[in-house]
């Protein structure tokens, strides 16, 4: 073995070492960019020092990626240069081609694909493992990285791209909503947990008019009728709070609470004729229909109220909303011994569902895990009328949003019953609980 042959082996060892360094840089880049910032934040809060290093590194991703790419490319170029020298000594002029083929295979397989595959499989653990080393790399390459950043930004600025404008495309809320939906599709989050988180995120986007009980469904008490009749209505009602009006249902003068009524009956020894309902009623609380659920929830807490009458811009009564209605947008239906389960939704054996026209789109989506749009209409009947651009007749069928809608019943200009069937899901509907 010649002296020249002996010199090749240290160079080959250097090539292997450089490929190993390139693999570390490649895996570190993938791990640190794919790691969960939320999980790292939680680990840092729990006292994990490596997670704290990860958070400091990914806080300035441009600087981090620049340093890693510099180290990675230096390792790859150096390894390729040494390999070319080695193969030239072994194969002569043909060594350039051999060096290109061999180094391409080695770098792609062992310095790119293999470490990045490991990093994708376990990004968090690998990110914390390489974070101390990458912190040193970032500090060493900081001057060079800064020069590269200036050159890159200047070049991009010449073609009209300003990378300093780092406004996110999606809001934080949208990112959270997308993440929870993705985890639900992948089976890592069940429907109940997804609905709860999504409901909490939606409070700032839903207005009172979308969840309120419509004025047609409100139980009210006319103070002009005999006191005994009014008290009988209150005691038969399933609700603990009932609006009181005089002359006109829009003229709400108070809200009668069942506890106040029972206390008055006790103090009057059951003599209901001596009770003045207007005197024991509480002052009505009105809220604009455009108020968001988050705003109304804050108002309920501030005013210590659980019940609000919803009015339009002209002051006319549109409906009512309670604290329970808002909480149900987060946790789902809250049923006590006097409540009824979701009414007006009846699954059919053929996979379709018969739905009353007054059922809200949000309740239907939540119950059946559908995604019918609720931007233009609140109820199912409203959605059909909006899409049909007319008031359909009985028997008419429409297809939109992946569903087939058939009109079953109609009263004057009001659609009272609709059959809905998913077009792409002909299987029988499951036995939905509490529907």
C-alpha cells in the first residue's frame, strides 16, 4: 500500500464525519421547525431548561434557519470537495463523476432523508436534544447570518417583496380551530372535546340573533288579564323567568321570576288576588341583536343577570337569550328535569333526517356533525329559502351544500318540516342520543 493510499483513509473518515454533521444540521432544522410551540411553552413553564432553549431558538426562526443552513451547506460542500479529491486519486479523471454519484447518494440518503424522517417522527424530543448544540451554532454563525439576512432582504426588496411585514395570514383563533379540526379528523380528539373547544372559540363571532329564542316562541304574561290567570300561566311554565307586558308584547314592563312569585304567594298566605305582579317583577334587561356572545357573556357577569331580551335597531323585541343559551354553545345542551331534549330532529331509516323548519342550523350541525353554513340564515327553513330564493312548495327538492332538501310541510309562508339527506352518505343514520 502506497503512501498516497494511506492518506486516503483519513480523508474518507473526514467525509463520514462531515456527512454526520450534515445529518445533524438537517435533522435539527426539521425538528426545530416542526416542534409544537405550545408544547414547548408548557414544558418550559414546568421548568424544562431544554424546552426553554428551544423556545429562544424558534423565537427568531430566520436567524435559526440561516445558521443551520450555513452549517449544513459548509458540511456538504466540504464533504463533496474531499470526496472529489479522494476519487480523483483512485479513478483519475473519472473520479469527478464517481464523486458526484456517490456523494449525491450519501448526502440524500444519510444526510437528508434519514435524519429528517427521524425528526418528523419525534420532533419535540429531537428538538430538545439538539437545542444546546444549535444554540452554540447560532452564536458562532451570528455575524455571517446577519450579513446573509441583509443581502437576502435587499435582494427581495428589489423585486417588491418586503419580508419585514410578518403579519400572519390566519389569526390565532383560526389556527387553533384548524388544529383541533385536524386532530379530530385524525382521531386524536373526540367530537365532544372538539365541539367544546370550537364553541369557546366561536363566542366572538356569533351574534345573539343567531342563538336567541325567537319572539314567536317566547312565553309572555299579559298584565291586563286577571291576576289568577297570569299566576296560573307562570306556574305551568317550564321557565323560571317570564316577561311581563301591557297592551302590546313589545311593551315589556318587567320580568317575573318564579322564586319571587313563590315568595309573594307565601307572604300572602296563598291569596293571589293581593299580589301585584308588576311590583315583584324585576327590571327588564335589553341587549342589541348584533351583540356577540362573548360581549353578552361579559355583560351578564358585569350586571349579574342571566336573562336578556333581544331587540333590533328600532327597539322591537326580536327574542330572548339566557346565560344557559350561551354556555350551551360551548358545552352542548344542558338539560335539567324540566328541559326537553333537542326537538324537531327525527332520524329516518334511509339515512335521511326529518327536521322542523324552526331548528337552528347550529344545533343541527352540532347534533349530527354536519357543516351547513349559518352565515345567511339562522334556521333550516331560512337556509332553504335563502338558497332557493323563493318560498318552496310542498314536495319540492333542492340540492346544495352536499345535502338534498325536500319540503314536507308548509303553513302559509312558513316552512314547517324538511327532509334532509346527505348526498354522499346513503348509509342509515345512527341512533343519535337525545334527538
